[in-house]
């Protein structure tokens, strides 16, 4: 079973791969519930949930589901006639009802279990787990105290250019918001002396600042079960050197073997947080030391696969089909 957004090219590719192997696949988006996705589930005397999930095109017996790829599906979508209070109630009931039935199915392999994925999305949890697993983590501060940021900057700015602090400000969650119909993106920002002169906005909410890593290049490591695909990312513009997401046209890629120290740490990280899939971002400093930046249980990989030939789609199909290689 694949739970993914309606428009998702990597999910399409995995479904095609599984279908080509003779596997039966039921694909849906949670935004289809309750109008386009129908649940009919009953518990029997043995404690097993039986019944079906139905869309306008397909139906699947609950007992036939062996694996679920929870691939960042969209939120439930309810009738417009509901009030805000009714919508909140309906959302809770849908999450506990549909989500609860799927969570109760025995022997199902999750990629990833939504509860484990929810825990792993917290950046402070990621950084603590990475450090505990032997990965190198930059000095990081999470605060809503402007004076704390000023102190942190003073400690980490020694030897840095006069107009540029040795710290960056990064979002703790998604860096994209829509306001007035316009998409706005908050890329990683390297703080300047001008920024440090007025830190009042820090008091508005929790703010993450981190020691700047003077990078030679970066890497995204895609972990699929016991397999890893490490793609080096080299930036060729000033903005991309700070945050490569800001200028994809200035990037080049190279598929390489995963360094043994990273492999060991990442295996421990995946086991610690109970994940089957994750995309990791690392910065490599000028001494070629890798610094853990973040992980994403639904991290993107499609463009990296197309640029490097890394067989990530096949690896995901292996994992979902139960034939992943160790």
C-alpha cells in the first residue's frame, strides 16, 4: 500500500516498479478521505481487523496488506460545509479511526511508521540522536532569547570576516509558507553584523542558530532499509554554498561509496529512531570532516536518482516487497 500525494513522480516510479515485478499495489492519498477513500473495517473474535479500503478505482482487503509506504501524503480533506470546530473533530476521528486501523494490522512493514516519523521530525531529537550515534554535530542553539543568540554569535565569530558572523539561522521545520497566494521560502541564512545588531525577532518564537561549517561540499545520503546511497553535492554560486536548495542550477552531483564512519553512525541512527527510510544532509568541511545537518523521513531523492543513476526506486521496491538486501 502506497500512501502518497496525488502528484508524486517518485511514488509513481515505485508503483510501476512493483507492478512490473507482479506485486499488487493499492495507492491512495489521505486527502481522499472521507469522500474518495472509504474504510469498512470490523474486528473479529480473535482481535484481527478485517474489511476493505475502497477508492473509485480499486479495493483492497485489509488482511492482504503486507507493507505500507507512508510517503508524505496530504492532509484529510473534509466537506466545506463543516465549521472549524466540526473540522477539527472530524480530523481527529479520521486520524484515530483510519490511522488506528492501519496501525493495528499485524505483520505490516512500515516505511516509515507514522509515529516514528513524527518523533524523528523534531530537529533537536535529530541532533541529539546523531551525536549519540557518533556523528559530528555543529554547535547549535535553540532559543527565544535575543541575548542568548548574541552570546552564541560572539563565541562562534572569532576569525570570521568582519561583516559576517560564524553562525547561521535555520528553520526548525518546513522552510516554505504560503502567504497571500505567494510561496515564500526561508533558506538557511548566514547572519551578518547587521542581523546581529537587531535580534528582536528572535523573541517571537523558537529560533535555531548553528555554528557555520566552512564547506568544501555537501552530501545527501539516502538510506533505504540496510542500503545507502551517498550523493555529493557541489555548489557553484554564493547562495548555493550557504543553502544549496536556493540555486539548483548551480549544483553538480556525484554518486560515491558511503564513508565507513558515516555508515556506522547512520545505521545506529536509523535503529535508534526506528526508521526504514530517511534522507540525510551533511556538510563536509575543508578537512573533509562530515557534519550532520538534518534528516527527513520523507526526504526527496528523485532528482538525485535521475542525475546519478542511483537505483533508489529499485531499493524501495525491494524493501516494500520484502526482499531488501542487507
